[in-house]
C-alpha cells in the first residue's frame, strides 16, 4: 500500500509545495524562492524554458516515434556558461517532449559527459550526450526537423499552451430580495473599487456599465486589472433566486461551465448551495462575504467549494479568518483565484483531454516537419559526430563531478521517514541552485521544499543526512541502500549552492563542578566558552550554533527548555555548526530578511 508522505508542517512557512519549480532561473528574470507564499501554484514555470534559451537562438530540433514514448520532440542547444570570467565552459540544454503533459527540461555540464571527443573545441557527439542524459530514449528513431520557420513557433506554442496569463472570472452578486438581472449595489461597488485601486502593481482598472451607457444589455459589466503578470477580467452578473425563500439558486445561463466563479454575498444574502449550481465541468466557487459594508470598518471573509476532482490550492484560509479591506486582502484573494484556475487544470478529466490533444499535436509535428536525416549525420559538423578510423578511445569525462555546478536540479534516490507513522517512504531529493525539494516517488508530488538561502548546515552519519534550515528546523533522509557515494555528492552539492556548512557531532563533558563550560542564547548560539575547558577542547567557539541537543532540534525548544536539557542530561550530545569566517553565527535568509506578513484581524462581534 502506497504511503502518502506529509511534511507540510516542516515547510509551512516557506510557501506551498504546489508552487515549486526546480528548473534553473534565468538571470534576467530571477525570482526569489523565499518569497513563494502561495503564488503560481500548479503553474508550469518551465513552460518558458524554450523561449528563454532556444527560441531565436541557434539550436537543433528532432522528431521521431519512440517505441516506448510514442511521438517525441527533442530540442538541444550547446550553450556557454557564464562563470564569472573563468575559462569558458559549456553545457547542453535539452527539452524532451512526449505525449505526457510533463516535459523533461534541463541542462548538463559538458565536462561531466563521458565521451572520447573532449578537447576538440567543437562540442561532443550528440549521441554521447543523449545516451548519458536520457538513456531510455531510442536515439535511432530520431530524425532532424525541417528548417521551416514554423517549427520553432509551433514548439513554442506547444510548450506554452498551459501558460495562461489572461483569466476570465465570473463574479455573481448575491443579496436578499434580489431582482432579476441586478448587477450592482453600494457594497459591490466598494468591493470592485478595492480590487481596482488597492495596489499600484495593477496597471489598469475599468468598470464598464453597459446598461447605463446604452450598449447591449445582454453583456455583463466587467472589471479588468493586472496582478503581477496575470490579467484578470471579472464579469459581473446576478445570482438568481428561484424560490421565495432563496433556497433555489441558478447561475446566469451564459456563465454555466466556467471553471472559477466568485460569489459576492452581502450580509443579508441567503446561504450559497454549490451542489445546486455546479456545472458538469470541474468547478470552483470562491465565496466572498462582506461585513459592515460601506463603512470605515468593512471587512471580508472567504470560503471555497471545489469539485472532487480539483486538488486543494493555496493560500490556506485560516479558521475564522476575517480580513479588513486592504491591499493585503486583495493580494490574498487574487492569488487564491489564480491558483484555483490552475488547480482546475489538474483534474483527472482535464488531464485526460489535454494529454489526448498533446499527442495529436506531436503526431502532426512529426508527420509534417520531419526529414529523413538521422540524428548521427544531422549535426556532424556542429557536434563533431564524424568519427575517424582508428582505435576506439575510452569514453571518459574530464571532470566527472562538473555537473555539481549545474544551475538546474540534480536528483538522488532517498528514503524519508513519515513523521506521522515512521514508515519509510521512497522519495527523490532534488537540489537546484535555488531550492531543495523532496518529491514522493509514488505520487510524484512535492512533499517538502526550502530555499537554498535558508539552509544553514547539515550533518551526515551512516548514510543518513540531516539538513538544517531557517531557524534550525530539520529535515532528515537517508540515501538508498546507504550509498556512501550519494551522501558525498549531496553534501558537495549543498556546499556549492548554499551558504551552509557541515555540522560536527560532539559529546560535551562536565567539569568537576558539573558545568559544561559555555553559555548559549535562545537561538542556540554559543556566547562564551571557558578557555581550554572541555567544551573548548570539543571545538566550541563563540558564534557556533547548536542545532540539535540530545537528538532534539533546538528550533523546537524554548530557551528555558534548552538550558534545562543541558543542565539535567547525564550525557550531552549536540550537533554544532561552525561560525562564519568573521565569527558571526550562521543564519538563514528568512532570519535576516523578515518577509511582510498578511494583515489579518478576527472580529469576534461579526458573525
């Protein structure tokens, strides 16, 4: 029976797991993983990879029908790596598209590819690169794509078809004694003005009242705005009542079937019943209820109803939460709406339809734009694939660990203990230059992530690795079959992409007075150490940081509990992180850069 790992309580402060991407980040549009607090959930952030690194640049495209994957499309580019003025190094960027919605994208350092053609200055045989990176792909089935200018455009369209930046949202007004077609009220106007004017990021606002302007009365009023890179257009209409007591509700007929609907409820509105209104398609209702409208104390509460096939989406709504009319509330609401849009595309019915359509698109590309030129001869000049006669050289990589410098994620097979049941769960550890991520293999879902800037250290013992992040929280995993080589690679990767350091496991002895010989503050940072005492001899210095005491993470202890544990434990063991070179303790980005929190308020007098 598959175990569903749940590490959300460990990573709750770093944002939702559904917002994680482990692709390398373009230096021109670098995003801050530490700022992920619920935005861009279920969005394929790699959809722009082709546009950033391939489109309008010199690269090669190949099409074919693989015996295992069916119709496939492969894009390859040899790219120079900016290494701060050091001798030029190269990487190979690869995109492999199959009939599945998940696309393989990434890069590999040229020096880490086993090949006998290193040192030619013209690149490696593409066959060597692909056999190393995608060994399951049948290379013999690939043929060069035609040089038609349509090919890059169609590949760009294929990659970005799920990257939808313009969204239509239906906004239904619900109030007591509502008349047919009633689409305005003072409370709704106040809400629309809040949406349009609360944040300068939103670049434009328009409220078109077609009924007052004499235009077609069948068109609903609209409100449009920009939220980051997304354009949202709200179409306002009435939630019609069919029964005198309001127990029957129907959506406007031309709005039935839209995936996300916002229900705006005034204080006296009857309860909303989603089971009556839900259309045949997957649907999400976001209910916004206004409290004390048109006053200086106006506030709003939220509720969500989603179809069974739609996965949960963030940001989470705290129980009993009521928010004042503010830009923070608008940001929260718009983020919730955008994530709802993305979540509906992850339902089983939508995925089935999208997968079928993608396979048809790939078939059309293969049939329309493939040539008869096989991969081996199509790029012989560019990648030096023409092999001269003579003794076959051994295929070696000049720098086998060069891939540890890659910007994208490297992965290892690890085992994680479920904190609820202590059951071992198979996962993939992915470490990019931006994020550390654990992906459950059975469900293929991200179960933990943290920013590399938040990693302060790690400790290894007998194939097990503890990673300490933020204010000393810990996530632990072990390499599959206790592979020592994997542990070495993981720690070397952490040294490359984080500012953390390897911790030391120490045993602290007491002097004749029963004292340990050092002082520690509430963060676990060592303040003073008795010169040449037992603690000094064990390696403790001012600025060291204790992250674990007697197998208990320091982040879970109060200062009083920490002192009590040090005083009363018969044998004191600890994991200690060394200070920085200037003697200051190691702190995470989250500790040094406090992110603004969403303003919330709970009014007990509001029901």
